[in-house]
């Protein structure tokens, strides 16, 4: 049966069945008695005024021949010292979520680098938008427009979505103007599209194309359940695999953007992995889903709360956890200082543990803050795109200022510090803990290319 045949069958069943209140409600909302057709127009009539077009003006460096960046060649050809810049216009979509205050949710990638943001409503009114805040890790941004007579979409509960639910995508694909497409929820909890991001996407086959980004994914009741974000498009267009940020995640981000102008993520200091059937069998946990704690960072909130390696987290604040990604997302979107209750399995018995959300681990450390002899160096975790990522345990030397103490010691950009005083370090958190436990460091073990060297600290 074709896609449209399936839709027709679904609508006919919903419209023709008179059994039960839900079926009766569906019958009256789908059947236009005056025209004698089945339609979703009443739902869209209320929803579409809340979806807006977003036009972004940004400025980028002009494209020039690399040779012309050399000062000698620029003087030779009489070119100005400042490289030319060019204006770039791009478009996306957004969703009004607060009609009184003019708040509009969209994607971070729609407004990133914007010099000017213009929002156009369905009634053709245009407004200059203010960027309230944005969060690259979830690809969510919040705008404010100074407008009255706005229509906002009611926020649904994306945690109640199920595979097979009918959804509608509203946006501005290819700059054509407001467009509505339909489909179903194809999958839930999708992740892995971008390293280090907080992802739990709703996957849908409702056609989503370039320009739909930031638009609304609504359910059959007209409630916002997701913000359209990404597509898998080998040929550059829709192939039936689109992704939306769940509205519950977007709402949590929006709340922090309104309070702080940024998302103040927390952590509890654990390394986790999925509870696989093999691990569950080995631990005697039949038919369970959750996240296994494989490591506890010393001095972390998890350590203070008494969590142990081997504990299996199955719920946060009573809400079940299905995977390590889900646990990371839940904790990562909670504010620092908040006390939460984790339900864990230990030795086959269920327990509840209270833990305080702590500060996130730093992603960059100036060398001088750690050790005076490393002043001038910038230390980070090994980048995800580095060949050593996942293969080598250590910290990455992102930069070293020439003539600095770190340079004098022999440290160079690209080095990977694998041990401090012969004690292995796997991350910045390990490095900071090692520094805290000693008054003076004597030697670094460094991996430079395929060669391991030792650097003595004076």
C-alpha cells in the first residue's frame, strides 16, 4: 500500500469508527461535513500562525587566493591590508512559544554568527529579533520579537510520544513560504549525529528539507512536540529521515536561557556505558535497561554520594533511564546545585541515592593554572577528530606560546601528555586531581607522533 493509501486508511478508520470518546473526537475533527472530506485543516489553522520565517544576515571573510593573504603579494598588487568581507543571507524557521512576551524557539545553526535577524509572521508582519541566548550543544536558540497579536503553540510532552504517532512538520523549506508536511514518528532517542552534543532526537518521515530547520513538529492535537533540526540527505533533499529536538529538551534549554542567558550544565562525575544484554546477564539483571557506571571520578558528586563502579542507574527522579545517552542528557540539562534522586541496582537490589549536580568538567585548562612550569600552554582533552581519540588515554596540548616556560620545558603543540610523575592521566579531570594531590611535579610522559619522550620539570 502506498504512503497516501496508508494515510487514507488511517483517516477513514478514525473518521468512521464511533466506538469510544477518542474515536468520536477524531471523527468530528477529521470530517469536514460541509465539504464531505477528511482534513487536518482545523488543527493547522490554529498551529500555522505560530510558525515564523527567520531571515539571517551574516558577514563572512571574502574568498581569496591564499597567495594574496601574504603581505608582500598584497603590497605588490596594491590590495588593502584588510581582507574583503561579504554579506551572506540565509533562511530558516522558528516557533512562537510565548505570545505575550514574543519568545521564538529556533535552531542555533539558523542564527549562529548572525549580524541581523528578521522574523516574518504568517500575516506578513516583519520584526527585528533580539537573540536572547543559544546553546550549540542542543542546537537550540531563543529569540524575542517586539510584537503584539501573536499566536503561540501549546507545548506538548515529548516523553509521551510513541513510534507510529502521527506528526506534522511546519516550516519554510527552500524559502518557498510556509509549508506543511505529514508523517509519523519513526524512532525515538536517536543520537550520534554530532560528537559531544546532547542528542535524543525524534526521527520522523515527515518530509523535512533545508529551510525547515527551527520549524515545528506537532502532534495531531496541534501541540508542539519537537523543533525540526536535521536531515539525512545523501542527494541534498528529503529521503524520509528527519530529526527534531524533543520539546521537553528544548523547554529545559529555554528556561535556562531565560534565567542566565546560557545553559549552565551540571555533572556528577561518572563514566557510563549502556546496559547491554551481555552485561545484564553477567550481573544477573533480567530484562533491564539502564546505564552502567564504569568509573567514578575522585572527589566528584558521585563519589561523595557513595555511588560505585558497577552500579546500574535505572531511573532519575522516578523517570526510567533507557541508555547511557539518556542519563547524560538528563543530568546535563539539570542546573548545578540541584539534588536529584537516582534509582540504582547494586548486587541485584534496588536502591535510591541522592546526588548533588556539580560543576561540569573544564574542557580547557591554561597550563599556568595547573603548574607554573607549564605557563604558556593550553591543555584540553584529546579532540574527537584527532586520530588518537579513543586509542590513547591522555590530555592534548592545544597550544604553546614560544619562549614561555612550557616551551622551555620542551612541550610542543600536538603533544599528548599520558602520565604525570609516571602516574597515567586519562582526562583533564585526572590531570587536575593529580595536581591537587601533589605539591610539585617532576616529570611528564609525552607522546609526540609515534615517539614517547620524558620531559623533566625544573
